[in-house]
C-alpha cells in the first residue's frame, strides 16, 4: 500500500510529462514508449536486485554446516530460504540449527540489497537533478 501511494504520483507525473512534451500526432507513440520503458525498467530492477540478493544469501550459506544434513539437502538449503525450510523439516526437532543461520542470511541479504537499491536511487536522483537543472524552459 505504501509503495502504491508513493509510486502512483511518480508514474502519473512522468507519463504526463512525456506525453505532454510530444507533438500531438505522436502522443500515442510517446505513451507507448513511456509504458514500455517503465515495464522494462521494473523488470530489470527486480531481476538485478533479486539476483544480487540471491548471490549474497548463497555466499553466506556456504559456511553453514549442519550435522546430519545430507549433501543434497545442504545444497538445497544453500540456494534459498524456502529450500532451507524444506531441508530443516527433515532434521530432528525441525532443524533450528539450519533455520537460524538461513533466516539470518536471508535478512542480511535483504538489508544489503535494500541499502544498495537506496544508494542507487539516491545517485540517480542526484544525476537527474543535475541534468534537469540545466534544462531550459520554453
């Protein structure tokens, strides 16, 4: 909900800016390009941040050794948090010795990815400000 409240005005304003700056006869093309760019940017962002988060999780899980866990289950646990939960179910007592480091690795990966995304957003905001402050208004 918070995401939608913050993101909807941005999309509305940028679409209005893009379509409004195009000649009337090319407004449809401008709108299509705006939508395509937004969809592509969103998909690439999710793919990049998700891949980064997965890589961080996997790196942190490399050092986790749980007695009684088979090699194949350890490999599954090292790929994702749901994999760790599935592998932990096979351990006596639900496998807290696997779940705790898996949850910690997931949250660490999430926090690192969030900070990197925030830093990238801040950097892009500054770049946009620098470019647009030199723009001349007709």
